[in-house]
C-alpha cells in the first residue's frame, strides 16, 4: 500500500498543474479503514493529453472512446479515465454508454457514477478529499444511495443493480429507500447485461463475506437479489423451488430455503454447487411426483445454468459432478467396498464433495446429525494407504508395456485395477498388481476385439 502511495505521489508531481484524483472503491475503502484494492484515477484531462504529459510511466490504451487508459510502472497498476458525462440508449439498461462527453467539471463526473460512496475524490497532490455529492456522509452512515436521481441511475445501466447488491453485502451497508425502490422497479434491466458480467457479479456476491469479513454477507446478498426480483430473472430454475415442500422427517425447510441454507453453510469455493445441488427437484416432482433421482435433473439444469453464464468448462464440469453425486449413500446402507469405489471414481473432487454433503446435511437438519459414511470410507483408505488415482498404483504403463498389454487396453486396465484395489487392499502390492494384469488381460482383449 505504501508503494502504491509513493507511485501516486510521483504521478501527481509529473502531471504538475493538472489535479489528479483517486476515486471509487479505492477511496471508499480507505475511508472505511479497509485494505484498498484496484486504483481508479481521474482528472480534467483527456487520455491523449495524459499520454503526452507522462514520461516515466507506461500508458496503455484501454478504451480511448471512453477516455480510459492503464498506467503502469514496475508492479504499480492503475486505471485512468478522463472526467466525463455519459449518455445511454433510452431503456436499454446496457452497461456501456452510447455517447460520452468529456468535461472539466468534477461534479458532472461524479453524477455519472453509480453511488455517492463511490463518488468521493482524493486529490493526490495534497491528499485532500473532494466530495461533490455527500458521499463521505453516506460512508459514515453506512448507506448506499444513488449518485443521481435513482430511477435514472438504474434505467441507464442494469449492471448497477448487481453492484448495488454486491456493495450492500460486502460493506454491510443499508440501501436508501428511494434507491431501493428504483432498483426494484428497474430489475428487468439486468436482462440486457452480458452473461459474463452477470456471472462475475453473482460470483462476487456469492463470496461477499470474504471481501471485508462481514459475517453472513453472502446470504444477505442472495436474499437481496430475491427482494429485487433478480433471482426470478437470472436463475428462474432456483425461483421455481419456492414453496416446494419437502418431507418434514428429513427437512426443516422448503426446497428453496433449503438451497439457500446449504449455500450459507458451504465454503466459498462451493457456493455455486451448494446453491444448485437441488435445482432439479421441481422438475423431478413434475415428471414423477417424487423427488427421487432429483440429482440427475439437478446436474442437467446446473450444466445449463453454468453454460448460460459462460463459466469455464473446468468449473462447469466439476460443479456438475458435485451436484450429480451429492446423494451418494443418502440412506446409509451402501456397503463399505462400494463406497471406496465411489471415493476412487471421484477422487479429484472427493474433499469438495464431502464438504458439499455436509452443507446439505446442515441445511436439512440444522446441524450434522449423522456420520458421513463416504468420509469414513475415504479416511479408511487414507489410513490403509490405498491409491486414490492411477499414478498412485504400484505399477504403471511401463509395466503394462513389458507385460505385452496392447496400447488401447492400458488405460482401461489401470482404471479397473485402481477401482478393484479399493475393494481388495491386497492388490496394493506390486506383485499382486502384476498378477491381476496378467489374469485380466485375456478377458479384456476379448472385450476390446469384439468392440
């Protein structure tokens, strides 16, 4: 932080006669006593003018139409945007303005921003605050209010709806009444926002408790999304669970509230999986009249939702696998050898799967009321030193080559050996594993040759 401050002083000195300001979250968090994050800078100077005046910093173009460039030197990074006013296409709700006009009026620049707490400026030359809209008072009172007329703010840019929820959750701020009403009235504007931006904002809301340590911030964020009608618009499959009753013998809540409680109990990395783990219950009920097998419908819907929001293939696959398998041994009567096989089959996600199952159990009964037998199987395998993956076996592909196993059979045989070793610990021995391969090869060759 001190290094950043030194660079900011250098910048201010180099620009000399032009007043340079820090603004936005950097200043807000400084006033709150939080660790400051990304640095946003601004001044009554165009991006081209800035480039011409800076000699010891690197200035990289980002969006010249928006007056935005990146400034860097060593490990220092900051984003600069010239003072401007924005105009949006009426009723579009799109994040990017269709018209930009540069200005030297700091109040005009402040009015284009989302919330007053993000429109406090720190003049870097003398470290004085400039507060055109009363943002410092909002920060003191822990209030979020729109920088301009509230309906105008949300009508112009739908992303501000999600940012409102995120800031309220992360900062533990209340939302001013007119700002709240306007956000609710313009909820449909989020449908104009690119899926990637929706994904990123939701994901930040879902871990809001980790930003500044505000307890329960992630659940508050989710409930705010619901209050504004954004769950219905962005995650209609989740909204469909509202009022869906569950067996009171096993569940304290309906399917919707259960999903939120599982989300609340899950560690940050598993919040998406927890929220979606029962997403298919309404579909299962509609198709069969029961929730039996809902994990299959949930996995399919989770895959659709994560695809719609443009998540990475790896995150999507992993989350869907967690959702698909969260019901393993739900009745507590699976034989231990079969549970060991499940551990092996899902070894790359086993610890996350166990954590998800814990969150599910807490959401069902309010606490962990029974032993997770899959965890017992996993811990037993660890105690016995049993392999969890092919590369932990006592033999490898080179041994199969020496044994004359055809290339097309090797991966399949090693996978089978891995699963059978989970059932029979005696196979966790080099000589026993080689005998297994020799014994299995003939039968496997017949299978491959007949395919």
